[in-house]
């Protein structure tokens, strides 16, 4: 076997494994379920922030690979192109989102439940949530108080 052929096989296997991993993560995290209903077909709003992190169900973290945006209509989520397989851009209207606050150790977080029927958790740091709230304006969902 020639070295070029071996290099090609290694590259193809790496790409194939990366795509397979992205598909599995999209299904486990809930992104694939959200995409069935909330696929975004329009440009992102000006109020968006790149290289953000968030946590979806099963504690699957998307670290520094999300673009998160908002406007009075809803929440926009987009993943870095290198990891885009099985992760189309999302737009979830604010009326399909509930919000609660939590604190893990010393970190203040905001937990979004995405989709009234799906209830996919998406947790971000409070600082990013404040930016989203500002962009959403009066459309920001009423926050759910735990135990209340």
C-alpha cells in the first residue's frame, strides 16, 4: 500500500468518525429533536455572540463552539461549521421556552427548557443570559421559580 493511499484512508476515517460522533451527540443532546421542529431558515439577528458555551441534556457540553443570538421573536443557536454535521441552525420562539435560574457551586446559570413538548434543557452562564434578555426585550419569558 502506498503512503498516499494510507494517508487518504486515515483522513477519510477521521472525517467519517467525526461526522458519526456529531450525529450521535446531536441525538443525545436533543439538538436533532429540536431541528425537526425549529430549524432556522433565516439569517441570524445582529444581536448574536460567537464562541459561547452551553449544556444540553445528558450533560453534553458544547464548549466555545456556539453562536447564540436573540431578538424579540426568539432564541437562535448555531454551531461552529467544523462541527455542523447533524446540527442545523435553530430558531426557537420565546413562547416555546421556559426559563429558570440555578447556581452550581459559585457559578450562576440560566436554564432554558426548549420546546413546550420537547422540554430539552439548555443551560448557559448568567452573563450570556443577560445579553439575550436585553436583545429579547419585553418578549423574554417569565422565569419559573424552582419550588414555587
